[in-house]
C-alpha cells in the first residue's frame, strides 16, 4: 500500500466497528464520566446551591424588592386618599346635619393629609432601601430632607 491510501486497520475501532454511524433515534442518552479532574485554575462554584448568587444578581434582586416597596407605599397612599375623598363625596348625598358635615370635613382633611404624607413616606422608604443597599450618601440625603421637612412643619406649628 502506498502512503496516499491508508490501511483500513489504522482507523479507530468506533468508526469501523459494527455499530458505526449515528446512534439510533429515540435512544436515551447516557452520561460519560471523565477520568481527568478539573484544572486548578478553574474556579469551583456551588452548582447545587441556588441561594449562592453572584453579588450583582443579589443587588439587582434587592433593588427590585426595594422598588416594589416604594411602589406599594405610593399606591397605598394614593388609593387611601382617593377612597377618603370619594367617601366624602358620597356623604354629600345624605341630608345635611351637623354629624354629616363633621364627617365630610374629616374625610376631606384626611384625604388631603394622605396626599401630603405619601411623598414623605416614599422618601423614608427610599432612604431605608438605599441604606440597606449600602448607598450611604443617598440615604443621608434622604434623611436630611426628612429632617428639613420636620423642621419646617415644626416651625409652621409655632406660627
């Protein structure tokens, strides 16, 4: 035989054996165990522990949870204020006497108060979320704004 025509016996047995060719269809795959271990330079990550997330994903999950809490605070304030105002409008349909007038007044003042308190509660929630995430500068700014608002309200009650 010449060098251009290789010998048939030099092929790998899996190619020339009786089960050569593609595997039959609908056959369940089997796992293969590799004898060689992982090289030392590859990091080993815990695959079976889903709670061991990378730091970026944990931060993203905390951020999403914080944004959901802020949205809940805003939604709760808006719905409560709207409900109080609609209830005061419903009381307008009742015949006028002193107790109905007092209830309408209280409901409208409560609705206005909720509209004013909701952004402050949102600011407090955002400051807390930022503090939990470790963004101390923004948490301190939120605390400072709340302090200034408290000082302004306190000065307003004095006048």
